[in-house]
C-alpha cells in the first residue's frame, strides 16, 4: 500500500516535478534541433556538421545534470526537506518517498514526522 504524503509535501513535490519536467522537455527539444541541424549541415560541410553533432551530445548530459542540481536546490529553498536529516526529498524517480513515505537519504518516515504536533 503506497504511503500518503502530507498535503504540503505533496504540493511541493508536484511543483518541483512540473518545473523539472518542463526543463527536460526543453533540453530534448534543443538536442533534437542540434542533431537535425548537424546532420543536415554535415552533408555539405563535414567539419562544421560533425562539430554540431558533437555539441549535441553535450546538451542532454550537461542539461540533465544542471536540472537535477537545480531541482535539489529548489527543494531546499521551498522547504521540501527531510525533517530528520535535512536532505532534499526530491530524488527522482521518487519510489522510496511515494511508496514508503521515507526519506531517500536517511530512510526514516517523512509522513509521521510531518504530522501536526498535538493531534
């Protein structure tokens, strides 16, 4: 049975995930355009075309790393952190967090710790 996250954590997760996915779509779009341009140009100007193709390999790798770092910083900035260890809870693919309600780093329950005090 999947664990349920407190509403404020669920909202923060969805907010960061939407922006994260939007950035990844842009990265794929830029990569596709560079690849097509490199293939088209390489038919007439080999050196320039292959340079563009080589650069198009850097875009997805560097882009994914930058977006992942941004997402972790953003999660800390909006308070989407583990109440036990302070680590970012944004760790795609979120299997541990969504299925068990546990922090991806310290493995302690986030759902219980986030429950309102005195309830």
